[in-house]
C-alpha cells in the first residue's frame, strides 16, 4: 500500500509542475477539392486513453468522434460522426501511450451569409468566424470528452493565410503522398525528420522568406533567432487526407490548385517549446507570424524535476560533477544542465538528445519498478542505480538463498557481468551483494 501511495505522490508532484498531455490530439485542415470546401478533422488517440474489454481471446475498444460546425451566431451548419473499433491481442498494449488509433472525420462546409474575403499572404480566407465543436465518446464506459471549440476561419483582419501541415519524413523523393505527423498541429521534438507544408493560393508566388525563432512560452515578448531562409521548393495540386494502415496520409489528387511550399531540414534545429515562423512572400511582401508548439510526446516524468535528475545522475557521474551541477542560481543551474547534456550528446548537430531521453526513461522505469516500502524512490535503490547505469539485463534469475531471503541475479551477457541482489528486509529493497 505504501509503495502505491509513494508512486502516486511522485507522479502528482510532477504533474503540478507541468500538465501532462492526455493522449488525445485533433487538428483541422480545410482542403479545396473539385470546387468544394472540405473540413478534415484529424484525430489521434492513445490506447491508454481508452477503455478495453476482454472479448474472447482479444481486447476490444470502441469510440465515436462527432463534430458540428457552427457560425458566429451559434447556428449549426453541419454535423457528422465516425465510429472506430480497436481489436488487439496484448493486454500490455491496452495501457500503452505509444500505440494509437488514428482517423479523419470529413465534413463539407457551406457557410451561411455573404462571402467576404481577407487577403493574407497569397491566400483568400473568409472574414466570418466558424467553430468546430468536437466530442469523443468511449463506448465501453459511455464517457464523453468535449474538446474546447476550435476555430476554423479567422476573425476579420487575421494574418494567417492557411494552416501549415506537419508531415513525417525528409521531403525527398516523390511528392504524391506524405504521412501526417497528426499530433494536433504540433512539431514533434524527436530525432525523426519532419517537414512543413505552407499552402498558398496565389500561384504567381515563387518563393517564401521564412525566419525561424523560438521561445519557451508563446506569451513571451522576445524570441531567440534560430534560422532564416528562402524557400523555392514547391509543387502545385490539391490533396485528400486518407487513412492508411492506422496512419493518416495526404495524397495528391490534382496537378493544379493550391501551391505548397516545402520547408525541410529545420526540425533538428528546434528545442522543446515553441517555434515562431515569420513568413513573407515574393509578391505582396506581407508578413505573417505564428507559433507552433515543439512537443516532446511521452516525455519521461523525471525530466520535469531537477531533484530527481540530480539523484539519478549519482548512479553514473562523479561527485564533483554532481556538486557543480547543483551550485549557483536557478538560471545558472539550468545553463549548466544544458551544457552537460550537450557535452554527451551522440548527435551534436541536433537539439534532440537520444542519450538524455534514454537516461530519463531508465529513471522512470526504476521509480515504477524498484521503489520499496522503506526507501521512497526506486532510482535510489541498488537495483535502480544499476538499471540506470547499464539498462535492462540480458537475463534475471530469481531465487532464495540459504537464509530464506529472495535474491535476484542480473546477467549482462554483452559485458560479461553479473550483479546479485538480496531483499534482506522483505520490503522490496534489494541490496547489492
């Protein structure tokens, strides 16, 4: 019981510092096909955000995504829904934040009233307001989640010319089909490459000038300059968003229509936080500025807490390094931590540090699995320290010694090493022999 309470307190203390995403993501895209305006509501839901029930030899979940589009007067213009069923064999997968169900709900929107357009950067957009009201219903529990209203079109005087589309990949090769990132319009903070598509209706525009800056908080007045470039890489066409193997793809349907400028080779320069893009075109010279979240999905909980990081680093670093990291003001410590991780980054040309991610993931695992009744945090136990330093053993052998105490032997075949632990007190605090 106490172990459970301690783990809950650990998770709760980190949650107060930063809200953890729920695993439900939606993003809206307006595409023009065959002269029609089609609203695409793309969604991604992690399995651990749903409830599964045993059905014969498999586990089954079902949910419904419904949406209605209303104008500024509250009048409903269109209402649609889509149902999804998930059948999986593994119980462990039902609790995974890394397995997802994805889909798209398509709606043809015919706004009421006169069409009045505001000319942004190369794209005509209505000056009235339309909102999408989205609900997600879990059929196994009848629980209904109502998401905050999402604006489809900007209010008068808006500077946005069209929503950018975040895609996976490096943008090389054929451009007839792209896999969508589909994390609510976010850029993922990851080692995987991503590209941005900038839709422009005016096909006389042949280049876009883009200035990239970043900030930790979108409300901050100042942003740090990252990069500036001119994009001449584009293609013309119309797209449809389609489901393909539980992924969403954008497929080219026509050779004429909207012009899409492709921004690539930039995500590796971005830190976690917000990327601010200032865009101007080669014809009107008008500017638009907008932030896009750079999002570390499933970020290890221990990465949010400096005390846990210091305690865990004791397993891999010398005391003088730990003392140096702990000294100074809050801003000074933050800078020291950044330089520390940069010094051991296996890919120094990118902001995402794979070694740092692995370290935090091991700390989280140690806390979840090795916390004991008389020692609060699993990363401070002997098993936790060995796990953080060496990772998962090749083999674990459990037994009982001549005193009747439980023992564990951790065998690392690649290193030809073995660590033996025993639980001397019966409190799950295995000590290294």
